């Protein structure tokens, strides 16, 4: 999951070198600096890659404070669907 998220971020930002520098602690807003349009593109990429539908109202800002927090959010979503 982590590698897929790094790939999506690198694609959105058009910077393949990010795949080598992103960590689980990377903050999607303050460090990666995804703007609002890039964030939507990122979310759409995540939905396509993982076959999920993210309800934007459920996407709390805290889930974007690190890639690890976002992964936990995705895992919780998958558990709720099952």
C-alpha cells in the first residue's frame, strides 16, 4: 500500500524522485504540499488503485498529516465495508 501511495503522489506532482524520499511520516499537506486540485487528483488515484470510494466528509484533516495516518484511514474504510 505504501509503495502504491508513493507512486500516486509522485505521479500527481510529476516528480518521480519523490518515490525515494517520501516516508511514512511525510505530511501530505505541509511537507508534500499537495494543493486542493492535486489533493483531488490524489484521492481519485487512490480510489482507482484500491477500488474504494472515499467520502470526502469522512476525510478528516488529521488523516493527511502523514502517509501512515492516511493508510490507517484506508484500512479502517476497508474494515467497515467488510
